[in-house]
C-alpha cells in the first residue's frame, strides 16, 4: 500500500525553475545536497537526520550560514566525526514516533517556531516519518532536503 502511494506521489512530482539560486552544500558525492540559498540564509535551525560518519554538509552549512544552529540525530554512532560550536548531537534516530532508539519528529517540531531546514537520510524511514507530520509541522519547515529510498 505505502509503495503504491510512493509511486503515485513520484508520478505527480514536477520539476521546474523556482527562480531562486541553488547551491550545492557538502561533498560532491554522497553527503552533499542541493539547497536554495535564499532559504538557507533564513534558516534558524537545521535538523540533520541520519549522519553516519559524514558531516560535510553540516560543516559546509554553518560555514556559509553561521547564524544557524544544527541539531544532528543518529542512533548508529556514538559521536560526530567532527564537531562545531553550532552543533548539538542527539544519539537517537528520527522517526514517526518516539521509541527507545528514536525521537518523534512531530513531537520535536511541536517545540519549534519555524525557519527550519530539514535534511534527512534515514534509510527507508523518511516516508513514514514525513507522513506522520501535520500541516502545522510543515508550516515550520521552509526547505526539505531528503534522500528518498524506494
């Protein structure tokens, strides 16, 4: 059922020029993302879900947008490969609900006011997690940078 919905969603995705400046942040390979520069300048908090051993995106992000705070989530590592004063590392995964290993993204966003960029690479859980968000949660997110797995 969810796979059918995913493919239906992907069929509806349209790519177009949004008129904003795109910028590559992070590695030139895995770990790098294309973001909208104007939105990044307004980002108060970057939620980075799924780190593994690569924080090139987050390091590059705070170099370019030093006013932003970064909350990094990953339950598979004990510490970040590189730290920064703007980083807060939480040794938990992100998911649709809170468990022993995971924090609920909806509950975390309930405590936020907005101007969030959400970067996610959470190995197949991105679909369920995004589906768990309400319209009021999406109102707080200005930009989604997601590695989708299908």
